């Protein structure tokens, strides 16, 4: 039975010729250049682009963020996606495509979906294996998050400590390294910064704090199933927030 707590991918792009969001971003750029698109022209909607290329809307989201990082498009919330001067093909069309070079690692949404799978099971193990010292570390991180709701950087640092404390509670160093890598690699990527600019808010932090408290309560009570569910709900909330329509 599908897990209803994890927002599903709406299509499976693996069955098409578009093998990655980088390929898709290039194809979107090629299509606009081939049509001699003018700078500041609005591109088709996210849903239309997904239909055009036979991919998921998640793949389109990753591709548009990659183009935006390069300054080739501008996303205007409530309005649409607009081609920028450096991304316009002009009369020369494909022969004048701008350079396209973005990080080759997984995109933000891809990483978040991996975290749902991995960290939900880590929460299960933590609920069984945790010690009092682990709970102290989690509680300290939660207290900092509560105090720093208005300071995104301070909140994020405490958020990271909370998730690492859960991994540490398993007693498995491989799992600790996995959580650390997924967290840090995503946040060193300019695409993560860009998607947060659009969709991160203090309201999301407030909702996430409640999610973290539910995760902590399940671990305290040694309730593995509830810990899994609370972690899935938390990361699913972030995915849903980052996947909402731009316009």
C-alpha cells in the first residue's frame, strides 16, 4: 500500500528520454531558443511543461530551479516563469544557447524524498535504542529551535542538531554519516537556497517545530511506529511546501 504521508511523484520521468533534471533544463532552454523566444517572455506553466516533455512536475521544478540559479529564467511567485536576456535565443536560435553549468548532484526535492525513506527508519531505531543522553541532546536542540523561530540561520543549525541527535541515538555511525551528508550536501547547493527563497517561511518553521516535538515524544515513549509516522509527516510537509504551484 502506498505511503499516504509522503507526497507522491505525479509521473515517472524514468520511462522517458529525459534522464535528469539537467537534461530537462537544457531541453526547456532549447525549445525557447528554437522558438526565438524574447527576453522576459513567460514560459509555459509547470504543468504544461510536464505534459510537453512527458515528465513529472517534480522534475520540472528541479529543472526550473537549475535554470534560475544560472540566471536564465526568473520565477515570479503569483505570475509565472520568465525567460531572462541571457536565456533568450534571439534570431540565432540554438547556435546562441548560453552556457549551462549547474551542480551535478541530486536536486533539493530528490534529496528530501530520500530523507523520508532513510530518516523514517532511523527514527524507528532511535525509539528503540535511545539513551537519556540522546534525549538530552534532542531536547536541547528543540529548545533552541523554539527560541530561534524568527532567526532562520539559528533555527536551521538547531534543526540539523536535532536530526543528527536522532541518528546518533541509533548507535550506528553509518546512519549518522548518511544523515549528515544528506543535510549538508543539500544546503551547500545554490538550488536549495533558491527554492527556500521562494517557499521557506516562519510559518513553515512553526509547523516543523510541532513536527519535531511529535518525533521527540514518540522517541521518548519508545514508540517506533509513531516515530516513523511523525518523521514522514514532518519531511512530507516540507516536500509539499516546496512543491506548491508558483502561480
